[in-house]
C-alpha cells in the first residue's frame, strides 16, 4: 500500500498505476478505523482493480464547539488494517496543506443539509461537500463507498454529484454493529463505562419503532413519541433529535404512504460525544 500525503502525488501515483480502464473504488474516512469502515473497504476490494482509502479528519465539518481536537486518531493502526485489506493507496493529507491558507470555497446542498443533523450542525454538510468534492477530484473513482450510518451524508453527497454531473456511482453499505446493537463509530471509545452501557438504547428504540410500523398502520407522531419516551429514560445521555423522515427527501413524514421508505433517525449526546443511528423502514 502506498501512502500519499498530497493530491498531486496521489494523482501521479494513480496515473502510474495505469488507472485508465481499470475500476477505481474509493472509501473516504476520518480514520480510527473499525469493522464498519472495513466493510466498505472489503466491498471496494471485491468490486475494483484499484482501491483508494483516505484518512482525513476534516476541520471544515466540525463546528467551533465540536470535538475536532478530541476526535480519536491512530494512524499506525489504521495503516495496518488497510494494508491487511489489500488497499492499494491511502491518501492522508495534512489539513494545512489540503486547505491552503487562502482557501475560500464552500459547497452546499441546501435542502437536504437542513433537517436532522443539520439542525445542531448548521455548517457540517457544507464542510462534508467541500471535502468530498476535493477528494473526488483527486481520486476520480468509478465508485464511492459510503455507510448508512451517516445516511443524511449519503443523501447530500448523492445530490451533490448529481447536481454537479460528477461521474461516480455511489454504493451504500449497511450499518455494522457491536454485539449489543450499538452502531460502530470511532467516537464510541470516548464513552465512559456507564455511557457505553446505556448507548445501545439508541438502536433498541429505533428497532422498536421499526417493529411497530411493521405491525400495521400507526400514526407517525405516536411512533416518534415512543422513540422519544424510551430515549428520555437515558440517565447519561441527552436527546439531540428523534425524527421520522421520508428516506429520499428527508422531509418529516406526516402520513403513511404504502410502498414508501422512511428513515427513523436519532442523535444523542453522551457528555460531549454525539452518537447517531438510524433504521430504514419500508411501509407496507
Ligand atoms: P467516518 O470515518 O466516521 O467519517 O466514516 C467513514 C465512512 O464509513 C462513512 O461512509 C461512514 O458512513 C462509514 N461508517 C462509519 N461507521 C460505520 C458503520 N458502523 N457501519 C458501516 N459504515 C460505517
């Protein structure tokens, strides 16, 4: 695996690997890798001739009071994991080189960035869009691999590449979970023992909502309320949001439509650590 620190070097390395006519798969990450990230890398490995992963804790997607400095990092370990999965190229730029001192550009996907995580993190998705487009411009992959864990991010990026005619296919991968159901996240290591013990309630409450929908017609408000009530019981966590939205538009769902797909999503703060999770529900 070759490790590249700047976009020019990455472009050169990809060109000399003869990327023309060979399929390139790309997995962008912020590092501190776990099995969720690796499931994306494995899928990319199966489907492509060349696999590129990136590790970059993107300052643009963190708000001023968020956990940029506390975000967990372990480059040496990540590198080993990616080598083990036979990744060809690891792109790991330095923030100050990736964003030159006079960097001014910001991209945003307006509507899809507004609800859910956008409410507490109003600048987050503009940061995500800007970094992803910069990364795509350097890697020029055929396929981009993203996780359902960040479902809103997937919707925003899908819209971005569509609006800007970027020729890339997006593959969405299911959420990989711990044995007790907690969605794997780099941030989980920052939970205290007590917070970690409570954290699976996030998924349990969403699963419960999914089960209720499958049992038959219900008012959405009731289902949302049921998730809310369960999460309210957290002793170490504080609800950021609970939402049930249309899986395509991310607009609040107010009535049942048979055949539609909805997303039940929630975010909870455990101290300064904010965890998100979601389930997709097909309405029968
Ligand atoms: P991150 O490093 O958190 O920015 O995540 C990089 C990519 O891995 C994103 O596409 C995430 O959605 C995906 N990802 C993170 N956690 C998981 C998980 N538990 N299961 C599947 N994909 C994940």
